[in-house]
């Protein structure tokens, strides 16, 4: 907040309230909008942070009886039978000013800052935490979720080599997301589920759940044991790869940002999962244009026969060929061998993962967490509740 954003005076008419700032600028707020946004305890619950006001009982032509403004904010007495009084703090008026916009949308949500990486940069700043610290201290869980958010993945060391300890670890962040694979998984390469994850085959780098409408936010792996060779995991920062694609071939980046790619999961006789509608590889914030999600799994991609223009077919194969090339470049892809006692957790909206083929018996366990639950936990722990909710 700056001195220029201190209310100097306020006036009103039959449609709007006009707040003049110390800078001389004026913000205009519709009367009905202000009444609907009243922050008093009668209209906005102080604990649940939910609206109590019945929007549809507000007269469409409501107007103030009086308005006054000072450095603390705006006070309105409404021209209603109960002479209801509404008080709007200065910070609230600034944050929510829409005519003109004083705080751009990208600054309205308190954010942790992501750090994109390639093989060289991530090796110099490796994200890892200790199991006991995460489980027993607020500092530990705060550090863990921050590293996941900032780097896109994190290792947890010295984890007891049991499914029970692993499940408790992931629940330290939030509830486990159940799917048709179950909630918490404990599996080997026995095709208990008809999915390549349940084989010993090579799996190219991908994100999970392109066939779900609600893609998992986090995924955690713990290798409980392996008596053979191979099975190394690959990780790629999808946001960094997208940045490279955009620089090398802007047209292909734009094409994969708008072309809808169908996907499916149909390996089980009782299952045929399709998203509500197909989605592109790159999803962007509708206002800021920032990249918010990478969705890519060539194995689960369905036949594409719905094209805006038949000439889009060669454009598509050109774009995904370059995309695949970027994902598999050694400077972008890290390869590592998981070991018992070491958990890997990653942001499934950002980091692609894969696996080399292997032999022998390899036992894995893990689970998913919803995106919204993770982001809520990360922001509240690292930024504090007041900063996170002040824009509501």
C-alpha cells in the first residue's frame, strides 16, 4: 500500500460510489457490488470466510444514504429500512478496485516463486529433506512443501522401508486421492492392473492422469525393494521444456497450447475412463497467460480424428516430435535410481517422469494428492494465512 492509495474523499450517485485517492485518481464501485461485498459479521462469516448475505434480497437499485472516507477506508450507511452500515478497509478497496484495476490479477494471489531447472542447475541445488524432520516438526513439513512447489520435486531421505510409514508421510501433506488404481498403492510388475506401470517395460517421460478430468497434483513413489537391475527413473522439468519449445519454435508451442488431445484408460474390463473433454499439452492462466499445467502422455493418447483443419495433422506431428526431442535431451532429463528408504514426490502438473526397463522383482508403493490440497498447504505454511486470504 502506498500513500497515493489513501482515500481522500468519497461521493455517490444512484449507481456508484466514487472514491478519490490522495493521488487524485478515482475508483468507481457499483452500489450493488459494494452491498454484496459487505464485510460485516452479519454478511460475511469471520470464521468460515463464507458469504452470509442473501445477494438476491439486495434491491437492484440500492444506493447509499451517506458515505465517508478517511485513511482507514470507506464507510457507507445504506438507504434501506435498517440503515445498514458497511465498512470497507483501505487495503480491501485497493485490492478489489476494478474501475480502474489497481492491483493486477497476477499480484492478487500470494505466490511462492517457481525455479525452473535443467540437469546442471538442479544437481547444484538438489531438493531433499529428512523424514523425521518432516514428520515431527512444522519447520520440516514447511520446508518439504516449499521445495516441491519451487523445484517441482523433492526427495525424502531415511524413510522407514514400509508401506505404513510411506502412507503416513504423504498424509503429512494432505488426504490421499483415490482413483481406479486405489488409494495408496503397493505393487510389483505383475500386471495386477492392466497398465504399463505394472510391467517391467520402459516408460517414456510423461505426466499421469491425462485421461482424468481432475489430474492428480502430486505423486509419491517409494521403492521398497528390487533384486534385479535397471528401473532407473527419469525426471524432466516440463515448464523448462515448454520454455525451450516456445523459444525454438513459437508456432509449435502455440499449436500444442490450443490443440485438444484425447486420452483414455481402458486396460481394465470394468474401466473406460475419458476426461470430460480433451485438453491441450499446455494450459495457461486465462488472464495472465502464465503456464499452469503440462499434460503429456503419448502412451495414453487416443486416436485424433477431430481436426479443425486436415492440414493440422502434419503440424501436430512436427510439434510433438520437437517436444519429445526436448524432453529427452540429456541436458534436460535427470536419471536416477531410487532406493529403499528414499521417497520421491513431484508436481504432476509440472514435472514429467519416466522409467527404464528392468528385470527382477521390484516392489513400489505410493499415492496421489489433489492439486488444490497441495497448493493450499504449501501457501498457508510458507506465506501465512493472513497473506493468503486477504484477497478473498
